[in-house]
C-alpha cells in the first residue's frame, strides 16, 4: 500500500469517526427533545375522547386547553421510527431477535435512542446503508423536534477540512440538513447525516 493510499484511508476513517461522534451527540439531543415532547403531552394532563383531535388538557384553575398535538405526533413518529430501525440494527449486529419492549413504550423508546448512539459505529461497519438510514432519521427527527419545541438550531463549524478544497471552512446546518463549505470558491455541500467525504449532494 502506498503512503498516499494509506494516508487517504486514515483520513477517511477520521472523517467517518467525526461524523459518528456528531450523530451520537444528535441521538442524545433527540433523546432530550423526545422527553420534552412527552412532557408537553402528559405532565399535568388528562386526555378525553376517542381520538387525538378530541384530546384536551386540564390545567388547574384554567379549565380545558388544547393538547400540543404537534408534540404528540412528534413523539409518536419517533416511537415508530425507533421500533422500525431497532430490529434492523439488532440483525446487522447479529444480536438476535428483539424480545419485545420492557417497561413503558416511552422509556423503551428513550433507551433505544441512546443505544443507537452507542452502537452506530458498529452498525455502520456491518451495514453502511443501514448506518446512513439511522443517521438520516435521527437528524431529520431532531430538526423536527427542535421546531415543534420552538428551539432555534444554529449552524456550527466543523473541525475537519473540506474534502474538496482542503480548507477548514466547513459548517454543519441541522436546519438545512447539510454540511457546506464556506470557501466561496468551493461551496461544496453534503448531507449532514453522512460523512463529508462519502456522500456529496
């Protein structure tokens, strides 16, 4: 193996690890925002009626006020995505078949979000397509969660150099779901859910 090829592969490995670290942090953020969404739909509330549109919130001294249906829908979608991806990740890691949930749906989902962050690197090594899908879902759900909760998510700089121009001018934008090079002569963009050196868009 030539020195150039060896250096290139080491650079790719560093970029992948940096991406995995970013997505692990995003799993932790999504875990917290999932809990916040649940708080907006359950704390101090009771639900009545046969459907979500009929749900009402009872607040002490204020009678009835509408439940935050956006938070309710967000929590349900996070739960569906986790329930779909979890057995696929188990299969990729050869950990057998899921034996079903232990505890409440909410605590199970919250635990799996943190678990995804811990095993994403191993999943990626076994099945890069599944690793990409998990990353995509985590970044998209976290962006949606931030919007539902009224949070402002700002772009942030990355430490690694641009894979196209080589300058340390990369910015990640969770809102736009992309990584963009700030060098005006480059302007290359990638999906924020993928390693910057792998999946250009």
